[in-house]
C-alpha cells in the first residue's frame, strides 16, 4: 500500500482545509514545489495534488503550479484533482507529465463522461468519490447529493477506471482517524482498487489500512497529519512494505 502525501493548492499556496471548507484553511507553505520536494525526499512514491480553487471554479486555476511540480519530479507518479471537467484539461495535464487525473463532480453529474475518458486516456483515469454519511458530495463538497458512493462506484466497474479515491468528508482535516470500514466496503462492493482519504492521522490509521490492503485498499492519502508531524512518511511507508 502506498502512503501518498497531499498537496492542496489554494491561491498558489499549499494549504489544508477542515471538512472541505475554503474559509477554514491553514497555510503550510508558500512554495508548493519545495513542499513536494520535501515529501519526495522522505520517500513518497506518489503525490496527490488538489486544485481547490479549480474544484469550485469548474476549471483549473493552479494548473501552472501542477506543471511545475510535474516538471521538477519527472519520474514521480502524480495524481491531480479539482476542476477537471473536459477532455482538453485531461490531455493538457497528461502532456505536462501528470500520471493520473481525478474526475469528481463530473463523474456524479455525467457518469458517461468517465466512460468516454477511460477509452480516450486508458490507465490514467481515477474517480474521486467524496462522501458524507455514504452520500456523494460535489462542487468542492458544497452540495451533498442523494447518490450513494457505493452505487456510483459500481457504475464504473467495467469502464477501466484505474482506482477510486474515497474521502470521508466528516473525517477530512479533523485528525480523527480514518473510516476503514466504509473504505473496505467500497472496495469490496465495487471491485475497484480504492485509495483512502480523510482522517489519516497516525501510524495506527496506516496500520489499520495496510492490514486490509488485500481487500482492495491500495493507498492512503495523508495531509494535515504529515504537515503537523503526527505521521512520518518514511516510517509509514516502511510499515506498509513490511506487511506485504
């Protein structure tokens, strides 16, 4: 299982939100490229980037910074989410050196878009499902829908989606631990690999997820924990490797 550092971009800065609220953000760095280098130096094998402004705007806003990070670390797999709503954006990111693009809101509003993009860009499409009480939230988590995350994941089972990034919004940025049960359930029900997100706080969370990696949990995204020092990437990845 991979331990994946998150770099959330807002107004060109590296920040973390609490439960997705733009007004409740903490700035951790004014240099996201430098921040990426810090996580790479600690042994990160993949980076998770989010264009927070883009998620609300419906189009990339911090795209140049994403390109700079991809250029600085050309051999490092990078996944990017936030404001990815058409094929041209996906193509531009992939050309810039990004490995995976995460389709979130558009996957909920137009599921057929995911099907089309998987055909156009095989092996590069991840679906981002952000849920509160099992129901999918969209538009930067501003709206909670009536769609069940499990049902939507099943919809993409045969499309060629690389994986699902599953975020429990109620846990995100709150340092309260990860929702292992719902993450495993999503992987088992959908038959798709799942990357856990939201609430990954300490080694106990990493261990709990790593122990269910055989049930389809292939990664854990961590943000506030590594910025505030409650989790060490090198130590966490070493634990995951030891449990293989």
